[in-house]
C-alpha cells in the first residue's frame, strides 16, 4: 500500500526539504533543502519494488545530483562573475524542474513510476525549483532565459505529446507544457505563479487518479463501452478538458489571468506561442477522452468493474466538482 508508515515518514521529510529550500536565507541552505527533498523521494520510488521503479530511481538520482552539483559549483563563481553564477543556478533549477531544453529525463522517469508517485513528481517536486526560480526572475539575463525556457517547454510539451500512446508519457509532456505556463506566470508575479500552480496540482491529480482507478497505462486500456452512455465518463472528460484549459472549465481560469497579464505587458510572442501550443495539447487530450467511447475489450472491462465502482463511489464527486468549478462560477473569474 502506498500510504505505509515508511512512505508517510518520507513524505514528511520530503515536504520539509521543500519548505527548507523555499525559506532558505542563502543558496547553500537552499541546496541542503533540495538534497533533503531528493533523498526523501528516492525511497518512495523504491518502495514499489520492481524493475521499472529501480531504474526510475537511479535515473532520477543521477539527474538531480547533476543539478545539485551545478548549484554548488556556481557558488564558487560568484566571486568572479555574478551573471554566470545566476545563469548556472537557473540552468540547474530548470534541469531539476524538467523544463525544456533540459526535459529529456522527465518522460523516461514518469514512465517507470506508479500513479501515486507520479502525482508527487508532477506536484510537490516542482515547488522548490519554481520558488527558487522566482528569486532569479528579476535579473535581466535570467529573465530572458526564463522566457526562452517557457517558449521551448510549450513547443516541446505540445508537439512531443501528439503521437504518444502511453498515458504516463502523455502526462509527462502535458506537465512540460504546463511548466511553460508556470514560468510565464513566474516572470509576471509570485502570486500569479502560485495561483496557477494550485489549479494545476488539483486538476492533474484528478486526471492521474482517474487513470490509477482504471489501472490504465495506455490509451487502449481506457475501455468501458457499456458505461459510455451514462454519467460514468463525466469525470474523465471534465478532468481532461480542464487540464487542457478548454473554456469554461476550471483549467481555463488561471490561463485566462496569465493571458490578460501577458497582453498588458505587451509580451505578444510568448502570448501567441502559449495559445498555439495549448490548442495542440487539446488534441491529444481529446484522443484520450474519445478512447472511452470508441474502444471496446471485454476482458479489460471485467477487470475494471471493481475499480469503476470504487471510483464512482468515492472519487467522482470530488473530481467533477474540481473540474467543473469554472462552469459554476464563470462571472466571478472571467470578468475583465
């Protein structure tokens, strides 16, 4: 079971590491917090006790260790050049975050994780790097680098996810695309970034929980032909459309605020790139959603029956309420 005593203990130390990194008075203490966060997440991955989780844990450790070494090395360069030091620290944080062009490790590790651990990687593990990036957004050289990373992340996350059939890789490239919106929000204001991050966490968790309850790993696993005519598919479509930012679902609310602010600051290139790539991501969200109506496999339907009952009994009201929140209160959030 995921919520064992050891996992709860490691989750507490993982959260403590993230909090330490956010509130650190120096880059050294921020590095200590990041390391505590890293060393707490590795045992959580390994408790799955299979070949894929062991491989994912090793890859994650090597990548995060590389990013940590960049942060430590950049501290020695402060005496020589503050500009190079900030660029190296930002590069290390983008690597830890999984933003383009340092995204190469993210889909591979996501592929080897179970859905509960994948949720942690998509949400809690982004808190510390994003908070530290906020500290660097005020410098001109790092500001331009953040904008470039946002553009690349939007393009990579949307284009690379088109031909994917693995649901974990689809969620990985979706996360990379959302990193672009998070970085764009970070250069606008701290409140804007945390607002978007909060919405993203709830919506992405709802999608991952649906896939976890269905025990689905690929698009072809999303099979339930006999239930396609009733309300059992409502959480799926609501969650996917909300994650894609389709108006007026909940996921559109934070994107609407960012669109308005980018327009106010005359950042039209970033504005156009984000909107164009959002349309592309909607395409592969639709592929996943439509699979609930078009595929049919009797064997998988019988194996899913218990999970569907369990999800409809406990998770469905929460998932639907989260993702349809934007439909119920459009005037509160969408008035300019």
